[in-house]
């Protein structure tokens, strides 16, 4: 074993004895540093200068008014000093007005929902089921021809009735969607549904409105299961009129229109026969799966063919009245009114799609009639364009014809039997207003059409508010006597006779008359909402004004 050494050279230094290489050894003093001119900062104080102490600004609140603020020269504040008044919508107002009011308001200013439907537990209904029910009801309304804003109002009413706040429905021409976000930190739930088939059944439309009114009512409790059951019954219900009644109604509509243009009994029968034949051919084309464009073109050909045949017989009949009567049964007045209504309420995508659909149908009618008229002109048929404008004035017969036209139009729209008489009265009044301005007073036909359509829209909206239902059953059939069948036929006939300028001028006049009808109907409805005193009317106007940024 090696001996231990106690010498200082063998002892290892401890960690606290370690020194830096720049530290002088023990016993050696640090030499003084030489005095050198060290560089100074540009902001250093010169020697001999004493700086005054800076004034310490007292700490204030972040919400304190700045020192440069002047109340007299301040810009106007967006939020008033008293704040926004809380909005309370009366339950006495129709649910359409209340829901339309909230849809036109910003989301942050909508009142807290008061669920109308009571639930057995505190958790409430399942969100996906409520959204699915909302979409199915909205699909029926949109497919039935209802306006986009009214469809959104119905969907919004269903969501709020079942306690779903923060719901945003969206309606386009073929797509429905609704989004629900429980809170700002939760993920939103979105559901959508595509509208592929459209059908005209105002009886079904009224039943859907009744279901929505019951769901939105606090006096009745409609569970989700009950709502689904009633919705299935509405879908399964058969149309109120069979097919042969619809065909006869199409003939009656065409015959009534021919009477408005001065035709007699023989013209009435020929026009009715042409319209019924066209209706059957359209049903056959639909059964073969042809698009609606070809269905309209096929349906427009038989009335034109019978009119050309009446001209070739030289029997003293009025072929223009026969052809024009057939056009009255084909002009898509329902889609046109809905298109203009969507445009006036701000749904421009849906309005553009509806107007494009109306344009296609209009072109199909022109193609069907023009093909037959061109063949008739080649065969030597004497079709006088001026004969359309020289119709006899027979007030009693024309008023009765307008009433019959409205009744048959209501049957074609599958309306309830209880509304047919009201529609007949509305159509008769519309024709009296039109004839008083355009015929008796010699005024503009466009102004007369718009005024008569406004009367129809006002009366229909009042009836809809009274019955708490849609205004379409009271409006669409009543505008039948005002449809621009004469201008359409006149334009097509001039084109067939190679008078292009006069033809396109007449078609443009027909388009102007159609737009006058749609705008008049919408204006009448807005006047009804404007002057009907209800607790929600002022709030409705404020919300609409604020939404449009005035």
C-alpha cells in the first residue's frame, strides 16, 4: 500500500478556490486603470447641468375622456346615449310579422326567445331533429311557390318555438340550410336540404301554415312527434281536385279569357278545346320525363293550331281570341310574382333564379305558338295583328268572364273550396279597376294593370292576416284576368309575319305588364303591413330601415 503524502503539491484545490485567468495571484495588487477619454452617449447630460425633475402624470382609467376631446366637435356616436331600447314583440301580432321583424334585425339585438312548446325534461328537444323538421317544412313552403322571406320567417319561427336561439336560416332557389350555435364557444350545427320537385297545391300550403301557426302558438303544445305526424299527413294528402277537373278548369280559363277579348260562344268552346288538348299533351310529356320547357312548348301548340284552323275556315270567328285564351292558361304568373317579391325583399339570388325560370317558360310558349303560326302564315291564314286590340266593350259579360277565369285558375292551383268564392270576388274587382282606368278613362294599360294588381295584393294581404295564413291563395288566381296574353300573342304574330321591330316591341310590353302585376301585388301587401296598426309595426319598420343602412 502506497504511503499517504501530506505535501501541498499533492493536495487538489477545492471548487471554491478556483480563480479566473484574469484574476491576479494572491499577494499581487490590481494596478490602477489608466485614465482614457471614454465615449459618451449623445443623450448624456453635460457636466454642470442639472435637469429638472419630470412631472409625474397621475395614473388614470383607460375609459377616461382624452384631454383633446371636445363634446361640441365630437362625431355622432353610433349607439345613442340612452342605449338601444329593448324590443318586445306582442304575441297578438301575426307570427309572420314577428319573425320577419327579428330576421331583419342584427343578431345582437334580437329579443331572448320565449319557447312556445313545453318539454317534459329540462334538456329540451334534440337539436338535429328540430333542424330536420324546420328544413322539411321550409321545403314544402318553397316548393309551393312561397317567397324566400316568408320561408325564412317560418323556419325561424319553428326554431325559436322549440327553444333554439342563435338560429340562422338561409333560403335559395333550390337549397335550404339552417345553422344553430348554442353559444359563442360551442361548435355550430348546420343542416341543409335540396328542393328537387316543385308542385302547385295551395291546399297543402295552407295546411303547412296552420302547422307553423300551431307550433308558434303558446296556447297549443305541439311536440316534435306530433309535428312530424301532422307533416306526414300533409304530404300524404291527395289533391282536392282530380285530373279531369283540372283539365276542364284549364279549358274554362282559356274560354273565359277569350270572352274578355270579345269572343262569343263558339270562340269560347274552341279556345276551351285547345287548352284542354294542350293540357293533356303536357301531362303526357311530363309522364315521359320531358323537362318543363318542352311541356310548355307542347301545351302552347294546340290553341294556336285551332286558332289557325278557325282562320282558314273563314267562318267569321276570332282566331286571335282563341290563341290568346290558350296563352292565358300557360303564362307563369305565380312564379313571376314570387320572383319580383324576392327581389324587392333583398333575396336577389333566388329572385334571379325565379326570373330565369319564368324567362325559359316564356320562351317555350313563344316557340310553341310561333311554330304553329309560321306554318299557318305559309298556308295562307289571315291573321290580323290589329284585331287583338279592337275588342268589344261588354262590361257585364267581361266581369262575369273575369270571375269565371279567377275561379278556374283557383281550381288549377288546387286551392281550398272555401277560398274560391273570395278569389272570384277579388278577380272581379281587379278587372273592374283595370277597365275603369284603361278602357273608360283611356289611361295607360301598364298603370291600370299595376293599380289593379295593387288592389289584389292589398285585399289578399288583409285576408291572409285575418286568417293567419299565406296570401298566395287570395292573390295568385285573382291576377289571372290581368295577365298579358294579348301582348304576348301580338308579339309572336308579328314575328311570324317577319315584323321583327313590332314583334319585339309587343313582347317588351308584355314583360312590362307582367312586372307591373308583380310589383303591384307586392306593393299592395306592403301597404297592408304598413298601415295595419299592430304592436310590432313600428319595430318592423325600424328593423327594416336599420338593416338597409339608412
